[in-house]
């Protein structure tokens, strides 16, 4: 019985960890010009980012990998 609880606990922790690491980080940034966009994106994602959408003065950015 103790072995079953250990297996269930470890598998639960493994699933939580797997779900947490696959979520991509996307966020909105207020940027009036491309330089502000690059600065904000670099501060949060490093060099690995993708611009998902442009709006009036807001940009949605997604981090593609871990920060450098």
C-alpha cells in the first residue's frame, strides 16, 4: 500500500511539472515604437521571442525558449 501511494504521488508531481513547463509565456507590452518593443521583449525573453499581434500601441509577444 505504501508503494502505491509513492507511485501516485510521484506520478502526480511529474504531471504537474510536465504541464508547467509546456506552457508558453506570452504577454502584452505597451510600445510606441519598435525600439521600445525590442527592449521590453529582450528584458523578458532574451533573444528568443516572437511578435504575435500588433494593436494600436500594444504588442503581444511570446517567449520561444528560456531566457539567455
